[in-house]
């Protein structure tokens, strides 16, 4: 008995340390200078959480635990090696796995406790399996859309929102009935089934364009369902970790929606992304172009340069060449900084991760709100594979689909140079008036190749 009590103390102490590490992890991850510590704290916290759970006296046989660990590790390791650009769908898959696990645990717990399930437990259990069920299929759908296994286009029909809300209402109605009559075992699978169906229906009307925001929202649901599971299993660590996950996912969705000037309801019910083909129809307008040699001359004559990276830099994996460009310009006494838009690229923090990988000093990375007032004093704004996040139509064209989205005011710089392969639009599928301005020079080419050519010119190897 004494041994049992003392091992319980050990487990609680381990859980307490793990909880503190999770909180520190989130705190540290909010700044690039401490982000690496944040990752380590999170990993250590998770290791302690798993180790603490394995010490539980309730475990009489480790066979299935080991099978689960081997299976999970076997799936997890290859998932860790996906390309950076595939991280949003990889994240969606991990949410799907987590949510499936929560739903299965909730279901097992219900059948273990029925018919004597206390009302509070039944209410939390229902929330757990409804959120878990819809997050499972919703996340799978989101991953499928991002990987382009499923059509990206939103599929909408009249009365869709009413149908969807009605289905969700039915699941909640069943939950209420089960709280009052927990012995109605035949209704439990029905409730779970409806939640699973709702997850599919929830994602169908949302375009591929909004998937990263939706994934972050599903992250929040997965966290809340895990917190509910913590109440059911009386596990404080799960409650804390789930609540942290739930709230951080929600905060991230809000930040992303704000950065795209979209409201939550607009993301969830808007059917955005239907017009993505319109850009192909615009007629060709003249633009001014320049060579790598000319670009190198303009850059080396500048005092202040701001580099604006975007999705194209990520696809081309040009970050190391960009680092070389930064080095050679800095050596010539040019002040070079980087302007980071919150939704540049395809996932939050995408540009920060790539530039950190190339060892660009953190104090050179500027957030949008800090750098925007500096563009009028900037000699050259060098846009590398960014498009939508620099589109002035968001500021001054009320008819534009991205009107109101906060952008980097690169058009206010004395000279703008844009590296991209052609005149193709970006993620929003719309034309960018920036390219036709008198002080804009288009540098057509692959980001990695073109930046490499500029570096060669600057370092004297061009001839
Ligand atoms: P973007 O608007 O998608 O534009 C990227 C540009 O890169 C394209 O116009 C493309 O033009 C160019 N490009 C592609 N491959 C290239 C290569 N190898 N070399 C050079 N250029 C290349 O990108 P962004 O300005 O970073 O904006 C991000 C967009 O994603 C925003 O609309 C944002 O709302 C959306 N979004 C972001 C997130 C997030 O979390 N970051 C989430 C959801 C949605 P060419 O084909 O002509 O080369």
C-alpha cells in the first residue's frame, strides 16, 4: 500500500515537471531566439509524460503498450522526414491520429463504466468523443485537400450550413439524452458516428486555401477533446496539456485569420478559394525586367535593403543562397534586413524556420508592423518568391478578394525588385499591380538560381 502511495507521488511529480515544461515550451517558442529551447522542453515534457504514464500501477501487462510504442514509432519516424512544404498536411495527420485515439479511449471508458456513468463524466465523455470524432475525419479531409488527393475546390450547396448545424445539433441532442440515460448503449455509437460524419461535412465547403487556418482550428478541437479525456481519466497532465493545445490552436487561428483579413465565420462558411482560376484570364501588361548583373549593381549601390521572402523561396530552397547574398551585401556595408509577413509561405513561421536554418541573425528579421514604416526610407525592397503578401491591391482596391489583408508595403520603397519565374499569381490566384509600377523591376528566374547569379556578380565571379 505504502509503495503504491509513494509511486503515485512520483508519478504526480513527473506530471508536474512535464506540465511546467509544456508551458515553458510554448513561452520559448514564441520568440526565434528561444525557439530551439522550446522544442527541447516540449520533447522532454512529452518523454516525461509517457514515462510517468508507464509507471502507473493499473498496468498489469506491457505487451500491448510495447506493440503500440513500436507501431507509433514506426509511423512517426517517416512522418518526421516530410518536406517542409508538406508540414501542414503532416500536422493534420497527427491531429487525426490524436483525435482517433481520444475517441477510442472515450468509447472504451464508456463501455467500461456503463450503465453507472455519473452525469458529469457522461457529459465530458460525450464532449470528448464528439470533438474527437469530428476532428478525426475533419483532419483527414484537410490533409487530403492539402496533399491534393481530394479536390481543393469548396463544394457548396444551398442550405448547407443549416444541414451541417442540424447534424451537429443531433449529436449534441444525443449527448444530452445519454447524460440523462447513460444506459442507452445503442445511442452511443450513433452519437460517435454522427460526429465522424460531421467532420467530413464541415470540411467539404472549405477551399484548400483555408486549410492551414482550419488545421489550426482542428488542433484546438483536438486539444479540447484531450482535456475532456483528462477529466474522464482523472489525469491532470492531460487536462493541462489539452487546455494548452486547445488555447494555442485557437490563438494561432485568430492570428492567421487576422493576417488574411478573414473572420472565423468567413473561413468556416465562406467558400473562399472558388475563384482561384481568374488570374489566368488577365491580358499581358508591360513590365520592366533586369538581369542578375543589373540587380547586383543596384543592390551594391544601396544603403538600405529589405529582403521579403515568400513561398517561392521555400519551394526553391533558396534560403542558403539568400544567406550568401546577405553576407556579400553586408560585407559591402549595405544594411540588409528581412521583412516577415505572418502568413508568408504556407504555414505560420515558415519564413522564420527557413531563415533560421540558413543562420540569418535573428535581429535582422523584422515583423510586418515593425518594418512597414521603414519602406519609404528603403533603397531596395527585394522580393524573393513572395506575391500576395506584397500586393498593394489589398490596401487600395476595394474590389480585390484580398482587400483589407495587411501587407508588406514594399511598393513604397525607392526601387522594388521581384524574383519569380513568370507572371503566375500566388496563393490567392490574383494579379499583383506591384509588378507594373515604374519603380519595379522583374527578375525572372528560379529563386535559388537567380539569387545565386546575383551573388556571383557581387563576389566578382560573374565574368
Ligand atoms: P504566394 O502569394 O503564394 O506567391 C508565391 C510566388 O512564388 C508565386 O507567385 C510564384 O510565382 C513564386 N514562385 C514559386 N516557385 C518559385 C521558384 N522556384 N522560384 C521563384 N519564385 C517562385 O506566396 P506568399 O507571398 O508567401 O503568400 C502566402 C500566401 O499563402 C498568402 O496568400 C497567404 O494568405 C496564404 N496562406 C499562408 C498560410 C501560412 O500560414 N503561411 C496559410 C494559409 C494560406 P511564379 O510561379 O511566377 O514563379
